[in-house]
C-alpha cells in the first residue's frame, strides 16, 4: 500500500456542475416540427409514455466537448480547485466529437490542463456515469490519481431519427460533471457494475465508419418494451446489491437518483426499494433522456437547489445499451 493510500484511502465528490444547451424544445414545438414531416405526436402522448415535457438540443456545429467543458468548469469552480490540479479525466459519452482522439483529451485541451494527466472516454451508454465514477474511485483508491474530473456528456440529437416518433421524442443533449478527490473519509461507499451482451440489439446505433462513409445505420434504434422489461428488473437488483455491499439499508438513503429515461421505470424502482417518491430526484420532465449526462445533471440540480447536502447518502443508478447497468452509493 502506498503512502497516499495510507493517508487517503477513499474518494469523495467535492464539486458538481452541469450545462444544458440554450435551445429548449418543448413537446409542443417538437410535435409541430414532426407534424411538418407527417409524423403525428402530441404533448399528451409523450408525457403519458415518458414523463418528458422539454428537452434541450445543441445547435449545429456545437460538439459534445463544448458541453462537457462548461459542465467541468462549473464543477471545478464548485470544488474550489484549479484545473491544473486534475490528474485524471474520464468522459462518459456515446456521442464523442471524433472517432479519435477521445473527447476527454479534447476537454483537457479546452480546460488548459497541461500537466499530462490521464484522460480517456468510457462507453457504457446510459450507465456511463456510474461506470465512470467507479473507475475514478478505483484510480484514487489505488493511489494513481488524487483529483479526478468525471463527466457525462451527450449530443444525442445528432443520432436521432426524426421519422421515428418512438425514439426521437425521448432524448436530449446536456452534460454533467463532478470533481472527485482523495479523502480520509469514505465518499464512494460502494458500487456494482454489470452487462449482458446477449441484449446488444435492443438498444443500439448499429453503424460505423468504413472507408470514409457510414456503414450500417447511424441512427438510434430501440425496442422499447424489451428495454422497459429488462430495466425495471435489473435496476432493483443492482440497487439492493450496492446497498448490501455498503451495509446500508434503503431506509437510510436520503436520495435516489436514477437514470432519467422514463418516469414509470424511475417511480417503479423507487417503490420497489420502499422509498417515498419524495426521495427521488427527477429532472426528466425538463431534460429528457440525456444518456450518460442524466445522472450528473440531476445531481447538480439537487445540490445547487439545496436538497442534497453534505452527509447525505445518495444512490445513483443507470441502465443502457450493451446491455449495461450499474449503481453507485455515495455520501456527499
């Protein structure tokens, strides 16, 4: 065990930040746009199936790294540390700026970090933030990093098929970030991650670049009923598994922050854990599903409005294409 581990054997979240593109698209606005394409939908139809009323779309030409950089800057400001102190950057995204280099390296450059810290992207779709926090926690616990910048950022509007009303009304763009640091007290209490590649086809973007052109389908495809059925099952299980690993009961939780995908899935998980709905942070109505950004976006909203405070136990969990799922229990 290193000297750093002896002194700081844990990691804690010390700052949060988020960013939403300024273009705010209501259900009514989207229904009008889709109607002009011959696609029928309505505010009632969207709300009844998802709980979503509004989402944000990035303007053309605005890359994922721009959203991530703003969210990261706000998290650094909240943490009260300079970007130069960061020695690990992990960006969870399914919509990177480029095939390579990583969006994390691009964010590193935009933040002016020249200390040659480790920086990489992580691909677990909507579970990405849980995966990224767990990864950063492992780096800090092992002594390989002291201050980590963990970001979930997406521009899902770029991969939506606006001729498919079952998917295009569900997703939005945004970014959320946290600063994690080595700590003498446990901040990340437990985490559990899973995947099942047998379900690759139920939520995917089955395209790639081949000789300079897109091969396959570059739009998001989803089997909604299959995703719903799998999600409600695995989210309860991974939540209970993570709580058990930390020897914490659901009654001891202050807050649940589920991936903001569908209000019925979110409420169902909350009820299965025996939690009152008042303990669930829900931003889906105003953000839509922002994939890897949804959990840190919701976390930042609740921190800044005063609901989540120091000492609170918060369970964050997500499920996404892969099929991947995971949960992280933290004490703020």
